[in-house]
C-alpha cells in the first residue's frame, strides 16, 4: 500500500523520513531508492534500495497502527466496572485452579475494565491454554456491574458449545439470573424476534452468537463488552461492526464498548505486530499441568487398518475418536476422502459395537447440535467430520484424532484439529494420514510430529506458506506489503518498530516541522486503508 504512494512521488520531492532515522539505520534517500530499484548500478546498491523501501513499508504501517492505537487508548471508559468477589467465587468453583498465566491475564482484564480508558485487548494462546474461562469471567464482571456483553463465535457449533458451557457455569454458581441467550443465523424468525427483544430490553445481560449478532436489526440496551472468539476468522470490519453496536446517545453518537479478542491460533510475534498492532496483547504461555502432551504419528494409507484397530482399542477403553475428512461428499475431480462415504465405511467396519456418526457444515443447525451433544455425552464413540470441529470444540473424553489427507491442510490448521484431543487426563493421540503419492509433504508434516508447540508450528507455517496464506490474512482486510516480507525481513521489521517508538517518544503528535512530511504520508496511508476496508 505504501509503495503505490512512494512510486507516485516525484524524485525532487523532499524525503519524508527524518535525517536522524536515515542515519541511525543506514538508509539511502527515497529518490535514490526509487531510481536504483528500477535501474540498479550493482547488486549491492539494489539491495540497499530494497531495504529502504521495505523499511518504509514497515515504518509507515506501524506508525499508522500506533496512531490508531493512541486514539483508541485515549477513548474514555464509559463502562467503568468495579472488581467483584463473584468472579473469584466462580474461579474457585472450577474443577482445577487457574494457571499462573491465566491469573496474570485476568488481572490485566480487570485492570482494563476498571481503568480510565476503554479496553482493546487480544488474548493469544495455544489450543487448550484456557482463554474461554477468562472471557466468561469478563462477561460475569460486566453483568455484575449492570452491563451487557456479547460473545461472537465463528461457527454455530462453537457458539452452541459456549452457550452450554456458560449456562452450566452460571447455574453452578447461582447466577442464572443473568439469563444468557444464543442468537444464531439458523434460529426461526419467531425465535430471533424474541431473542432480539430480550437483548433490546436488557432482560438478558449475556449474548452469545454468530455473525447474526452484527445484523442491523440487533439493538443492545447497554452493551459494555464485546468479545470475538477466534478473531482471524472474522474480517476486521466485522469486528468493528460488533463494537459499533454500543449504546446510542440522544445526539446519535455511539458509546463504544470494551473490546476483547481471542485467538487460539498462535501467531508469530512478527505477524502479531502487523495483525494486531492496534490492540494490547496478553499471551497465555502456560498450559494446564494436568494435561499430557499428545503423541503424534505421520503415516501413509497402508497404515489405515492399524489406525482402525487403534481406534477400536480406545473405544473399548471407554474413550472416543474424531476422524477428519477434507470433503463432505465425493468429487470426481478431487481424489480425497469424504465424510459421507467414510462414515458408511466405518459403520460397516465396526458394526454395531461402535456408534459412528457424521458432522459437517451443510447439516441443519438442530441436527448439528444433536450430534455434538450426543458426542459430548459419550453416546457417539466415533465422529467423522469436516474441519467444522477445528475451532474450540471441547470433549475431554476424546483421545484419538485421525486426519485423512493431512497433506491438504496447513500446519496451523492441523495443529488446531489436534487440539481437539488431549483435553482430559488420559493420554491422547493424533494420526496424520497422507493420501497416496503425497510423500513430498512428509517433511512438512514431521514438524507436527516433532512438536506440540503452537507458536513454533506457526513460525514454520509462516516460513513454508508465507504470510498471505497463514490465517487467511488476505481475507481479513489486513494490508500486506508489496516489497517487505515479514519473515525474511524480520530484523528490518524490528528496526522499524524501534524507530517508530523513538519517533513517537520525541513527538507523539508528529507536529514538529521535521516530521510534518512524515505525518502527511501516514495520514495518506490511513485514509487509503480506510477507503479499501
């Protein structure tokens, strides 16, 4: 984005980058960089020109992000919340104590919600690190202070699971009076009308939903907290639309609520700076001690019969299993496993001894809910599914994850799927099965065999697939760079970040004469991004 503006500049124009920054980081002038990138005198000069342009992309982007963040941080807290003993009571009622990391992040959330400015925070952590309970505690704190909260999940399966878990938690602690509701796209017109009225009137203080929450017809009575789960699945605009559902004053202005974003896909620090630079970031870097690491195997299709015998052994021991297929139905053009035929095959293979059912996104919501509840209560032993279970589904008794055609998925997605097992006290296993003739992907899959660390895997995924593919960044409304590469130029990115901090420390408003041209450049960039998003 910045490059298009750079190339429009006339060579005679004054360099907007202050002399001090150019000298500190040994950068050539912008006119020289533009000339040499097109007509280089040597390889060394070309590299120097590229470094200057890549530095500028990072520097301008991060400077713009910091300007946005400063505006958000300055926003007054219209929903000040007092800390409440109820959240401590709920935390103590859990079957296990909060980890040290969870306690640290909860203190950060409490401080934000009770502080002078609005919260804009991201909780980032590996699968199973315990983000959801922190979101529930924040919702309880908001409700106890008389405010509504809304949690938006990316899938109906996850929204239903959150609703069930929150309702059980509230009931256990005598807090059912907060009256949580679930709003989904698949609700009937009558159900939607009733739920919308409960939200508008304030009869409910806790709302869980899918994209249906951002429809114009949903009005909140006193929305103080917005939570988006699995942020990378929502466009930036969708997150902002939910935040804009705040209370409307008599003058028509919206009083925006606190914003909490949760991402279970670990994001390399370099990418987090780009994706979430406008948010304060909390990292859950500690896993519950009671959990055993998942054991992994990368195999080919000749091992399939062994996998079935292994699944049978686990179900005989009282456990359950997932089988993931890339497709719902057979496709003549694509040779890979599908849920429909695979379910029939396993039913024949296991006979009446094991109940096998299927789950996929094309099923009606009621059917999906029935299947997930039956799997959660143990009456279904083997669930054959698409990646609809990838996000957040929690069945602690499931100990086996078999992923067919594993070569068709990215490492980060495979790690998410693996995160559906290993959630209880029993040893769990993940089998990555490659389709025929896919041995060239073995090295990539062995990254998963070597490590259960989501942050390491995300780094490897970024290396292998590039930032454009990781997390579906292109679909998220985030501006990628024309010249700079966040992995290859990681050192340059750090230098640009340091330069931004130094610049804003000396001149927070970029009002000094030597920063005037820089300020104009940043404002152009922000205006361009606003138009495109």
